[in-house]
C-alpha cells in the first residue's frame, strides 16, 4: 500500500447532514452548547486562536468551499507533512474524550476530489463507493484516540 499523504481526525457518528464532523467542529459544538469547563474553554479558545493564526481557513479563500449544494460532503484533511498542526490535535482529542465523544484518525493517499489546497491541508469532496460509504485507505479507530 502506498504511503498515506493525508490525515483526518473526525467523530464516529454521522451528522444530520450525512458526514462525519471533524474534531474542530465537534469541539466548537461543545463550546457553543456551554458544555466545557472553564479550563476546557480556555484550552479550546487558545487552541482555536493558535490554529487561526497558523494556517488558512479555506472559507476565507473560497466562501463556498463547504457549500452543501456545490460541494456535498466537503471535508478538510491535513497533509501528512503538516506535523506542526497535527501534533496539536491531541489536546482536542482529550477534550472530546472527556465528554464521551468518540473520534478516529483516518489516513489516505486519496481522500477524494480536491476542491481546495494550501501548504498544510486539502478540502475534498469524498468519492462515493458502492454501498454509499466513502473510501479510506487506513482507519485507526479509538473511542479515546
């Protein structure tokens, strides 16, 4: 099997829109719903601020990149080389685990049709395979990654 080029961290339960939300969306939901402790909220706020300062938001470049009609199921994947970003995901995984939100790490050589790309990430529309599921080369699942 070819070396994975992309990695994604996501929940294990589909959203009402049919996709698996990423860890940032899941953590943002906990914060929005007021479910974080003071310490967790400080971590979440500082983490989001750090990510906002250290890599581009695809929606700033293309406001329609996540449009459900134009790009159904669009999701972001880190490039495997973006270790400075990937290494910081662990804190989000611990935060989610503390709230019983199971997550998984996916690795892929081809996560889907690339609709956005920068130095650290891609946004893709996943390719559908037989049965309606989306492909993944390697899946490392864990309730508490």
